[in-house]
C-alpha cells in the first residue's frame, strides 16, 4: 500500500525529495524573517544568560470601530426573544436532526411526537437539570416514562455524533457562516467540569477542581463557530495526546487543515505528525523565548538570527526511518490506529524510541517554520488569537447552558459523561445555528432599511450571543382545584406511577 499511502498523504516515497524541500523552505523562512527584523517593531533579540533570545511584544487589543459596536447593538435588538426549548424545536424543523436518533436495538422504531421527546431529553442533559422539570402529564411526548425511555434508548454517542454532523453541515452552507470562515481553520481547547461523585473516569487537579476531581471536555471549534468534535478526558491529561483525534475522527463535511491551540497542546512529536499528515499546527505560545529554533543548513548565515538558530536537526535519523514515518502517518490517515493511543505510546517513558525521535526531528523542522512565521507576521498571530477567542466564547455559552446542579457533572460512568456533554455540545450548536439564521435576516432588514452594513464589521460579529434566549424555563403560578377549595393534595403511595403524580 506504499504508493497509495504516499499519494493520499502527498508525500514522496524517498526522503531526499522531502528533506530538500524542507531545507529550502526553512532557509527562505530564516532569511525572510532576518531581513524583516529591523522593521519588525514587535520583535527584538536580547542576550539572556549568554544566549540570543527572541522577545516578542504581545498584541494590542484590536480596536472596535463605532460602526461595529452600533451594528452589533442593532442586530441584537432585532433578534427575537425565545425560550431554549422553542429554539431547539425550531432548528429541528429546519434540519430534522432528531431523525438521526435511532433506537439502540430497533433502528426503525418510531412513536408519535418522538422528535419532541428527543429534544426534551437533550435539553435536560445539556442544562444539567434532569427530566423532572420537563415532564408533563398532559402531553404524551413529555411524560416521565417516555422521556426516560428516550434517554435510555436514543441518546448515545453514535446518534449524537450523527445529529451534530447534520447541524454543522447545515450551518456551513449558510452565507453568513462563510463570511466568518471556510471551515479550513479550527481550534482545540478544554472545558473543565467538577465531578463530585465517585468515579474512575475523573482525576484530581487543585487548579481546576479544588479538593475534588473532574474531567476535561476537550472540544474542537471551527472558524464558523461550530463544534465539530469533542472528547471527554479524565482530569487534565496533557491536551497534546488528543489534539489530532479531532481532525482525524470528526464526521462533518468540514475539512480543517490548520489547528490552533494553547501552549499546553504542543510538542515536537505533535508538530511532526501534523506535518506528515499535511496539517498545519499553530499553537499560541506563552513564551517564545523558551522555545528552541532549529536549522538544517549548518553553514548558512542568517544574520541577527544566527544565535537564535543554534540547534541543528538530525536529518540522517529522518532519512533512515522514512518508511516507518510513512507507515505511521498512513495508519493514522486510514484510521487503523487512534492518534491519542499512538501519541501516548510515543511519549511514554524517559527514553523515547527511535521512531519517536525521528518524528520529533521532523517536528523540529515544522516547528521552526511555524515559529519564524509567528515572529514575522503579526496578522498571523492575530488570526490565532481570534480563533482561540471563538473557542473560549463557546465555553462561556456552554457554562450558561449547563447551569443545573451548580454546573457540576454528576455522571458516574464514562459513557454517561460523554453522552451528557455530547448533548451539551449539540444544544450549543443548535443555538449557534439559530442565531446565525436570524442574524442573516436581521442584517438583510438593516440593509433594506438603508443602514450601512460594512463587510468588515459583519466578519467580526458572533453567533454566540444569548441575552435574548431564556435558558432557565418559566414558572407557572397555577394550583389544582382541590387546593383552591382549601384542601390538601393527596399523598403519594409507593405504587403510584411517576406519570400519574404531580
């Protein structure tokens, strides 16, 4: 399968061709960065502890023009007020996402108003409030027994993934979504949840969970604001172990080729695997002065960057293990091995294997190419920041939705945790889709009314606003006739059906 793998990866079967191309790219990047250094006000080279060290000035906050602020306010004022259940049902009418939820043992089982029951069960999970606030005796689709049956037989990882893919694909076709991005760029970040119950699928971390234990909901956000994949990780295991899973396992129509993350998400091996698979890895770096720059040409003169490029790559190690590198990348591409399992084995132990070192050498070259662009291009650094901010904004909205039980995850088993947080991600995408469609209508109204709508302002709008959405339900101030007559409600008995009692 060697030729097929090389074709699918767009890699040469011989290492010399790839290494020569990398050498040219790296040489050009060093020379370009060194040439631009005198006019690059954000970067300076300082001598620290006897070494030349690049110092990068942080980005200034991006100014918001008055036209953007006004447009955001006008759009927000036009969006209809809606209760969360109504928004979910409305998106179901548009997309039919509930049809992706099939019975665990009888794929074609259908009962009357099943989509309503599915939407209610999803809301109960996403809001972390359970089924009790949703149950109604006067509606067969919302009776407790029906909701519990749907939750047990329809809400699972497989159906959640398929329903989410339908939402993401629908959203990707909207004109406003394409203004925000083409789906080629994505970011990955973790959302932490305290788990106060006894479970083996949680781990301690005092920074995030205090004296308790918790999990990380590691999710992947597209440049269109949708979440296209997510993984539940016990505790706060190093993010870099899972960072490729989102690109290789996701089942939407999006095809992201560049992934951005925080500093914790990177290592030389991760950079190497990204390059072998044809992806661009673009982490936000907390301190670029602590990062090593690598060169391939030992004799090249890079001027002011000579002292920075003091580390040399072992290209012989790459060439000698090229077949194994292709085999690893091909196995990942074909899905015969999970990226997280491979990365765990490559990172295991204090003495890395020859294969791990070879992948790391490739990663050092890819990382140096990235670092030079990161230093040289302020626009590139801002693109990374903007995309990561989109992921963080999704997390803020997720916290608002997941408001029940103090925002704590109380599922004991891994499958239950994955299903509940999968429902949260699905409802989050539902709101992104609902907002995007109504924002398009609002923008068209403003244009029709003669209001100037600048394209650059529209590109900076976000569908993650939620002030117009009621997440908390409504209270009914009604009492039964028996109470109106001054009597008390009848007591329950152990044999009462839950659907028959208030």
